[in-house]
C-alpha cells in the first residue's frame, strides 16, 4: 500500500489535490512506522544501486536500451546478442551507413561471424575505413590513397638521393680545392688531421 501511494505521488502533477492528500497520507504512515520508513529507504537505495550496476554491465557488454546504429538504420529490434551493437554505437550512425552502403548488412554480419571475437573491432574499423575511402573515391577506394602515398614516398626518396649526391659532390669539391685530396663523406664533419689548430 505504501509503495503504491509512493508511485502515485511520483506520477501525478504537483499541484493536484490528490497529490497533496497522498503526500499527507504518506507522511503520516511514514511517521507512524519509523522502521518501515528505514526499510523503504534501504529498499529504494538497493534498487537504485542494482539498476546502476545493471546499466554499467549492459554498457560494458555493448548493449543498452537504445538500439545500435545498425538496428536503428535497418529498423529492427536490437537484442542483447546483436552482433553489430558493440561496434556500431548509436552515437555513430554514419559509420554503419557507410559500411552498409558499400558492403551490405548481411555481408558484414557474415564477416563478423567468421572472425574471432577479439579481432572483430579491428575488422569493423577496417571495413569502415575502406567504405569511407570507397565513398570518397568510387573508382580506386583505399587503393587510391595507398597509391598517392607511395607516389609521395617515391618522390621524397628521389629528392633525398639527389640531396645526398649534392652533399657528396660539394664535400669532394671543397676538399679538392683545399688540396686535401679525397675526403670520404663520413669524415666530412670530422676535423681534418692535416690542418693545424695554430693558423
């Protein structure tokens, strides 16, 4: 009886006469039985603590009351055993939209079921990267990005080789103009032994 009146007190608007009478009856019944009041408080706090623990456990397992981005996009109910829930959180709907657009939900589900559980997060991140690259560059996808980076690496390597060749040439020209003969490039920064410090 006390629990029912407490629930009504919470759900009714604060300015109604029913609320005032319920709060009066609730305060009278609580003042009559102090031990009942303490047990009610303990019960409420235990229940709240249990709800918090359940919420933390559900968040840790990747399941929450709101559907994952995949189930929300596919307009289906998100169960606790949803394979998409840990990897497509509701806060990142674009991630699943891109993956679904390129690979399809059933193919992604098959891929995730074939992969070991500890490799699934990396698999989803790889699929998301490939899908985003394919959307940005429909012809080459992520291979286009790799090709661009390889081209930059090749140009930088050629520039480095040319700079090293210039450095060796300048060190050779500098040593021959001083009459020192051939100086190896490793010895360029060492002080030549045939020049004295008393100059």
